[in-house]
């Protein structure tokens, strides 16, 4: 009796079928679309975090200046004032 070799859906060839390739491309496209929709929100949150850190540094600098100058606030340059 001859043994029968099982042949898969690829007809004995190794690799992707057209249906597999189309499915992978569609899944990749959907992933890229989903990733693209959340990227602007993440960028905006990054800007907010950077702004918050800058304001914190400014506050620390003002506090250091006040401690060196008898707790007085600095006078900012105003060309209109004498």
C-alpha cells in the first residue's frame, strides 16, 4: 500500500498564499490607522508635560532669587518706566 502524503492548502509549496498576503496587508493597514489616530494626542500630552516642567523650573528660579534678595520679587525691565 502506498502512503499518501498530505498536501496542505498551498499545494505542497512553502510560503504565503495570496489570501494570506492580503490578510496580512489588511491587518497591517488597520494597525497603522489605529496608531495614527492616537499619535497627535500623545504629542499634545508631551507638549503639556514639557510646558509644566518649564514652569516648575521658572518657579524654582524665582524662589532662589527671592531667597538671595530678602524675599523681594524681582523688578522686570520695562522701557516705559524710569
